[in-house]
C-alpha cells in the first residue's frame, strides 16, 4: 500500500469517527448559560451607572 493511500484511509476514518457537537445542537444548557451571562452583564452596567452618578 502506498503512503498516500494509507494517509487518505486514515483521514477518512478519522472524519467518520468525529463526534464534535455543533452549537445549535447543545440546546437548553447552552441557552441557560447565555441568559445568565446577559443578566450578569446588565447588572454590572447598572452598578457602574450608580457609582458614576
């Protein structure tokens, strides 16, 4: 077997076994983290406004 053929077979098998989760498949846990981050940033903005006044 040539080196190129062996390399291509290894790349194809690695691509088939890939199990990376895409952002749109994460669902509710991801949305909860995003909402918590947004709420936290809104509260920080409010405290900064109060301190400057």
